C-alpha cells in the first residue's frame, strides 16, 4: 500500500479493542459453542475474512471450487453426524449455487445450515442496485425448513440457536441464515457479547409414541402372515443401529433396505430380502416402514409391483406426523423418533414373540439364494471393455474386504447397478443421489465422508454424474483426502452409442467425447490417475488406492452399449404414440 493511501495512525491502535468483540467473532463463537467443527465454503465478499478468522479460531474450513459442492458436503455431513452441516457462501450467485444443496438437504430430511453473506438491507429493499443485490431470505424460504436473518450483533447467539434447533428438531432439514455483510463488522462489548450466546439444550429431544399407538402397532404386526420391513435412510440417520438390529431380529421379518439404509444391518444378513425385492413387495400382507417414505422410490406403495390393491396393512415409524397417510392408509402410525419407537415396541412384544412362518421366510430366503447364485458368475467376468457386472463385481469384493470404506455413488446405470451389486456391511457407509436423484452430489459427499469419518472413500461415478462436480478433484488433492474415484466411463449418459436422429454433424444429445481420459484431470492436481479396461486391472488399481490413501481417479472403460436408458427408471420417461411413430429409433433403446 502506498504511503499516501495509508491513514495517519491505524484506527485499530487508537481504539482499545481488547474489551470488544465483533459480528465475525460472535458468529464463530456461537457455532463453536454449539459443537460446530467444520465449515464447507467458497470465499468472497462479504465472508472471506469470516472464513479466515474461523480457521484462526480452530474451526476446519474447507474451501470448494463451487458452492453447490460445498453445500452437498454440508448436507452429507448432516446425514453422517446427526449435527447440522454448515455451508457458507457469498451473496446472490454464491447463495443461489448453495441453495440447490439446501433444498436437497431439506428434501432428504438432513440437518444443514446455509449461511450466506448478503448485501446492504437498506439498498436491497429499495432495489437501488447494490453489489450482488438479492432478497435472499425470501428466495430461500420455500426451499428450506426455516429461514432467518440476523441484523444486530447482539442477536447472533439467538439466530444461530434458532437455526440449530430448527435444523435438528422433529424432522430434520435445511435452514437458511442470512448474514448481511454489515453485521460482521458490528462491534460490541465482549462480555455482553459472550452473554448473548446460547448453547442449545437438547436440540433433538426424544419423542415417544403413545402406549395406544404401540399396542395398535403390535396387534397389526402380530396378525401378519407375510410381513416385510422396509428400512429407510431416516433409520440410518437416527444412529440407533443396535436397537434397529434388535427389533428386526426379534420380529424375524424379511427386510428391504432403501439405498442409504444399506448396511444398517449387513446386506448379507439372512433376513435381507434385497435379492427377492419383487417377491416381497408383491406377496407381503403387512409392510412395516422404519424411517422410509412411501414416495416415488417405492412407487407410492401402489401399482402392479405391490400386488393386489388394499391387500396390505402398513405400520410406519416416523418423526413427522403428516407423513402418515400421504400415499397409503397407515393402519398403525408410530409417531416418534426411531429409537424411542423401537424401544417401546421391543418392550411391548416381550420375549414370547412368534416369528413369521417358515413357509414365508423360507420362500423369501430361497428366492434370495437362487437370485444371488444366478448373479455370481456374471460378477466374475473379465470382459474388456468392462460391463457393469464385471467392474462392480470387483467393487463388491473391495468393499467386502474393507467394510469401513464409505461408498459414494451416482449416475444412472452406474448407480442402479452398484446399489444392487455392491453389498454394504456397516451403517452409514453409502452416500448417494438421495430422494431427488441428483447428479453432482459425488465429490461434495466424498469430501464430507473423508472429513467427517476419517475413513477411506470410494466414489463410483457415472461419467456424466462426475462431470457435474469433477472440478472438486482439486479440492480433494488440496486437502490430501483419501478418496478413490472410479469413473464408469461409457462415453455418455446411459450409453455412449447414441446417434443424432436428425442425421447432422453434432453428436447425439446423450454422448460425450469418446475415450475421454478423466484420469488426467486427477494428475493435473498431483493425484494418481490411471485408465483400466478390464476387471483385473481395476481390482489392482483400487487396491493400490486403498493402500496409499492418495487421491486417485480410475478411469474405468465401460462398453458403450452396456447400459440401459435411464438405468432402472426408464418407465418414468414420458412418451407419446406420436413420437413413437415419428422416431422408429426410439424402440431400439
Ligand atoms: P428413503 O429414501 O431411504 O426411503 P426417506 O428419506 O424417504 O428414506 O424417509 C426418511 C424418513 O425418516 C422421513 O420421513 C423422516 O421424517 C424420517 N426420520 C428422520 N429421522 C428420524 C428419526 N430420528 N426418527 C424417526 N423418523 C425419522
Ligand atoms: C442435477 C438427469 C439422470 S442420470 C444422468 C442424468 C444427466 C446421467 C447418467 O449418466 P452417467 O451414468 O452418470 O454417465 P451411466 O452409467 O448410466 O452412463 N441433472 C441433475 N440431476 C439429474 N438427475 C439429471 C440432470 C440425469
Ligand atoms: Mg455414463
């Protein structure tokens, strides 16, 4: 700085600051007081210094290349830790980039707080065209569980406390906290400031089902001849793994884990019915939902796959009362947290519980064994280029040998095939696209998994899915995280062999540059990058990545025609007789 620009006498030296605090430090202190240890952020005005000061005050502050991935990391952290994941962004564009992740956290019922800097209220509200002007609070509100703005330094403690309680209590979700830049620079007496902070007492209190509800549920479960349990990611989030296992094993029902509930009980458990999914969904006469919603992922509990209409009774544990009857009538709702509900049920059923008949459980078991045996040889193929079975067979072995590895997974075929082929053996070891089926959660989730658990991470990524978040490989290298990414490279979205139906020179809308070298992206930032085109080579590369713990990207060459349109959910694509008649090619997909 030039001598002329330097003020005569630094203001800070003239004011005695030791008895003062400011908005920056009150915010950091409020977060620390409530157990926050990590912030996922992208710096810029007005929060650059906030990140620096937070780092100086002992918080771990991880900077991303794009807010969406910082947000996905915070969302995943919320799921993994049962504490709100914190994402911090700049105003307007940064805020909007982070908002997708906040909406994603809310949709998935995960606690997250998006803290965004914002511009001057007086100018924004008169729409005078401030730097990055936007009414962020109003825009955030419909996309999250609660949204708050703090205007005065003495209210920071209160604002943070409200945000934490809103994120965690009842059904967890995303909270928006609006921080006008001017707030951070406000100064107040340090003692008064400290007194203004609030440590939230029991942000997530137990909530117990009533005794009548428990008796009703036991009666319905007892009367079932062919019962089924469906365990959802709410149960994984609840972190009462032993209690859930005890409940499932005491009841003796076959169970289906939803995607992110895999591993709550090991997928190899004798009651696991994943490989007999169609049979149990169709034939069961009673379905007991534990932290799972009857949303699109379960066809709303209706349709051919669910057997005869009205033939099933539903029992449901959920913390959110209005979830009940949202798709099917719930004969026995249990409103409460899963641990309290499971405890109450176990107490009520006592020690003389009659498990379901061998006729039912044996039929399910034998279907599972037949299907698993049918699949086994396909998972051992050594085809080059690889198909999904051969490549994911290798991943299945790698996870079985290293059950503490956190598997992150996104894509279409790369997702659906991995979910069904790769067994998970421990709770909360699988992070994926969640309720919305979002492409691009991979790298943010991988960073959060590595940071929050300290474990090795394996991210199985469709090449398209990876493209949504690939720049974050630099973040992974910068923080030297033990993340191994396998890009399932089939040259495109669903398949790599699409053609332009108009016959022009442009490639099809669903294909990418052929034989792309995603491994070089990792090399660019000092990580390990390799290309493999057969399962033996993939096995070796994964082994080396786990042994070294180095950021690694394995570009796995998958046959262009190995995948299906939209993976397992092609039926959700709209179609019309007109379009089918006009494009005969459509039938071949
Ligand atoms: P999945 O996609 O795995 O089927 P969902 O996200 O649809 O799971 O459902 C999770 C459900 O779990 C939500 O309805 C949510 O309200 C509920 N939930 C979350 N945490 C708890 C908890 N601690 N106790 C009870 N229910 C919970
Ligand atoms: C934010 C739509 C669903 S699946 C997918 C897209 C673009 C990519 C599938 O190709 P990928 O996997 O990843 O190469 P594979 O193995 O089948 O080839 N934008 C967002 N989310 C979604 N879900 C989409 C678009 C989509
Ligand atoms: Mg692909």
